[in-house]
C-alpha cells in the first residue's frame, strides 16, 4: 500500500521540550518485531450494514493484541520512558503523562515516524496510514501553547454549560406539555 509523503520533522524542538541528552538510537531491524494480530473483527462482523461500511475508509472494527517491539525495543522504550520521568504531569483523567515526548526523544520520534510501522499498520487496517507526529503546533512558543490549552479548557466548559442549559430547557419545556392521560 502506497503512503503519502509526510512533512519532515522540525530540526529544532518547540520551547518547553528539552531534548534528551542520552538515549538509544532507534533501529527498526533491532527494535521492531511486527506481528499481525491473531484475530481481526470487521465492521460487518460487528453488525454494521454495507451502506454504513461504505462510508468508512476501512472495514476494520477491532483486532486482538499484537506485538510491535522486540524485547530489545521494549527495553529501549522503557529507558526512554524513565528518562522522560522528570517531565511527567497529571490531569484528572490521566494521572501520569508526558506531552511532546517525540520532541524530546529521537527514539520515540523515529519509532512513531517509522515507514515500516506505518506500512504494517496499513496492512492491518486495509487503508494507507501516514507516519505523523504532532506537527500542528511546531514553532509555537510555550506561552502560545499554554494560551491554546486555556482557551480550549474554557471553550469546553462553555460547550458543556451550553449543552446542560439546553437539556434543562428541554426538560422544563417537556414539563409544560400535558401527558396523554391529562388531555382526556
């Protein structure tokens, strides 16, 4: 399956994403152990109609677990994860996360952008996949990214507030309509 051309990853990291000083170099021949899933369940298997499936880019519904990394690849990924530990942050839903890991770790970036992985995932999905890693906010300052995060938070609150108000209004309006037993 042919892949589209992707943008090159920026040569410099955005503000606030210090590059790891020491880490393993990603080598697909040593670090990948790509195995196909034992089971692939299609959308048809899940009960979707041919018309619904026709609107989707692939018939893939879900797969069984499958292997991506070799034992050495897992050890390298663990080393990178431990190196990124000082940058762990938490939010209510995710207690431990690192944002921008692919900007800080060349191993992660090269793994995520691996054509071998993209081709393999394309075979499983039955649709071409492009290896892309968060290029949308490249070059923006950490202040701008913080502003986007805050605006996003407030926008989410506003949307949820609007939805709540709409539900309450509809519930109030529904209370004004006499039930069938009252109209007799």
